C-alpha cells in the first residue's frame, strides 16, 4: 500500500473550515484514500473515502487531486468536538490492511 | 456509539499473567478486527476474523491469540504479560471481509500491566 505523509498538527478557529492535507505520491490506480479520526483515546471513527472523484457526506468533503498524489479532507464548519487526530490511509483491495500512521492532530480553538 | 462493545473497559494486572478481552461486533457484521495502540507504536493491526475463521494477521505476538465464536463475538487472549503490553486494545467490526469496508471501532479496553 502507498505511504501517506501528513503534517503533524494544525489548528483552526471554531466555525471556520478545516482543510487537512495528505500526500500520497506513490498511490496506484486501485488504491483508495480513507480518512479516520480518533478523538482522545476513543476508538477511531470512519469519516470518508474516495478513489478518484471528490466525495462529500454529512461529516466532511474529500478532494482528491487529478493526479491522485494528494488529497484534502475538509470539515466545513469545525467545532470544538472536531479536535482529534485525523488519519489519512491508502488501501487497495483484498490483502490490504488498515495501517494507521501518526496522523495529523487538529486543534479547533474557540 | 458505534454499536461495537468491548469489555472490560479497564484492566490492571501483573507481569506474567493472562487476560481475556471481549468484543461484540455490530449486529450483522461478520468481521472482527483487533488493534493495539501504545504510546510508542501507535495504532497497530493485530488480527482479523471473518465469520469464525482467521482471515488476516498483522503484528500479533505469539503470546497473543484470538478467536471468534459462533455468535460472532470475539476474544483476544494475552498471556505471559509484559510491561510493554500495556496499551489500549480496540476491536472493530465490518460487514464483509475486506479492509476496504468501513470499520466501526469499539471504545477500547485499557490494559495496564504492573
């Protein structure tokens, strides 16, 4: 599976959009981009995933560049409860495993 | 609430001992996954069971074993415990067998080995 690179941390103001970047320059054609988050010591929570097209659900939007070498998770209106570690994970099919890196710590400030 | 339950929430034991962690998946989910999260190693995949059969293995030590029962609940057995086994242990479940499927994580069991 392709490796991902995320900055260690970022912050944003409550109510503003949080844009979390992820680099996956070695991604191959059949690999999906998944985002999970972990709020302090709780179990990780699935957010969204995509292959090529941009995706949106009730939690977030995922923007994948045309060359698929990077993506951005967008939380449109961040709240204090969005403070968490966000993991960008690239996985393929049958024999891939969910490999969590260090993730990016998002701090939402009042 | 993910629908995945784990017991106990906390466990304190001594080195050399054996413990059993229990996980009940979401209703309808056939896969159970176990993960270990320690401060130095991060969140690591240990093992997956699908419908009672072992399907995938990760960085699981030989001192650890797991099984999934006919009612689909799973147990993770940790034996000959060492200080370094102190960690959060999460289980997750999904409908099918593939890692591409969304995994729903439980609240975890915090294990402290003294």
